[in-house]
C-alpha cells in the first residue's frame, strides 16, 4: 500500500506532467500548416480556393472550378513568372461558372498556385503536393 507521502509526490508529479503538456494558448494553424487533402478538385468561391492544400498522385490533373461570381486567373507560383509548375498555367482565366484542368502533374514535388490578377489575396493561394 502506498504511503501518504508517496501518494502526494505521485499526484504532484502527475499534475506537473499535465500542466507541462497542456497548452493554455493553442495556436491557430496558418494556411501553410493546413494538412493536404487527397482530392483533385479545387473550388473557388467568394471565400477563396478550397481546399487550399491538396495531395495527388503523380500523373494526375487537378480540376479548378470557379463558383465565384467573378473571374479568376489561376496560375503557378511564383508571381509573375509562373515557372514552378507550368502545367498549372493551363487553368488560366476562368469566368464565373467555368472549370478547367491543369496539365498532367507528373513530377513529385510541391507546386504553389495563386490568382494572377490578385496575387496577394491569401485565400486564393495554395499548394498541390504531387506524390
């Protein structure tokens, strides 16, 4: 049977462990910290692109659907050269209601995308992770 002293030490150690492991100020993940979703469709609305980070198999195309009331010009990073993943540039200008696929993304890497006409709008940026 545990002595009163040993029990108090055990409880104090357990309480210290719980406090050390707890986080009183949980951080909100930034868009770059958002885990990739396995899908090949990105939908654009007035709120931005969703999902913003996806994972696909090499050789897959990604479909961009513009469900916003305004047009978007979706291109590869970096702005303005769009040279990281040129196959994304095949999406290009999408009028409201239009959709278009990228070319075949065949090289395993991470490709950033953005709206060329609004490159600083964070909700219209994202990443395609090709595995």
